C-alpha cells in the first residue's frame, strides 16, 4: 500500500478526523496564527 493511500485512509478514520478537528481548532487561535506567520517569514528569508 502506498504512503499516500495509507495517509488518506488514516484521515478518513475516526482518529484521523479527531486530529484534523484538533488542528483546525489550534489554527483558529490568534497566537498560533502569529507563530505560523513568524515561521513563514524565517523560512522565506533563508531562501535568499
């Protein structure tokens, strides 16, 4: 079974759905959005 198939199967499982929902809740928090913006800025500055 390919890796992509295993991942998609997991994401459709109850545990996968719980993790997806948890991720959505965490991303909705302003402090986590700010952390992601800082990380994106750091990563984009490394490419130059």
